[in-house]
C-alpha cells in the first residue's frame, strides 16, 4: 500500500469518527462552530478545514485593512482575514485562534478571539438578525441561532471576501489585492 493510499484511508476513518452521534429516531441539528471576533458568529462544520492556535501572519503590503497577512494552511498559503474589520468594526486586539474555512474554490483563515466546540443547533428557522447588525454581517448572515450567534453562509461569505480581494475599488476597506494574472496590487 502506498503512502497516499494509507493517508486516504486514515482521512476517511477520521471523518467517520468525527461525525456527531445521534440516537435512532432523534433529529440531528445543524453542526456549527461558534467563534468571536468583535461579535459572536457561527459557521457550518462542513465549511471548516481546521481550527488551530493563532500564529502571526506574514504581512502583505498594500492589502486591504481586513487582510492581516498570509498564513500557511494545509500545504498552501491563504489570506488571514479579520472578519470584524471586514464587517466594518474597528480593529480588535490580537486573536487567539485561526479558523481555516473553505468552500471548494476559496480558502481563507479567519482570525478569532475564541472558538468553541461544535454546537448542535436545532434545524428550522433562525431568528431574524437584530436591527443593529452591521450591513455586511447582515448580507452574509442567515439568521441568529440561540447560543451560537450570527450564523454565516460560508459560501456567500467566502465569495464576498474573494470579490473584495480581487476588486480594484474596495472603497473604505483599503487597497485591493489582485491575483497574479490580473497584474500588480493597486
């Protein structure tokens, strides 16, 4: 057996063991990872690649203010995003956690002050977001889950971040990052 085959088998076993257990006939809630960065947020477990202790990102000159830099993640390099700043909040202190989030095409590491173990939130309608919710949190949020905070739509959030990173006109978010095939950063 090759190393790659062994790694694939171990990965399948780890995923199977990581699934939450339910009793027969018991409805399974939505599995979320909750975290804080200026406010309390939650993301579906399916969009989380890893949660790990914070390591300072490598600075990225000319990046928008919400990009803290670049971090190594699972054999690659991804932008470290300060979600609070992305949503328009003032810069927060040093985070304690990095949450690597991916949707198949986009991968980022979100800075977080805390991250809690998976919360099993009952499926069903979420509460409406309060009136004071920042506009971008409202745009990317699907609702408010009891005990979990603002539940974010991972795919919409990641596409919004990717769009802001590619945009040459990011408004008050700072300067844009342009992918190598589009030229230099503006």
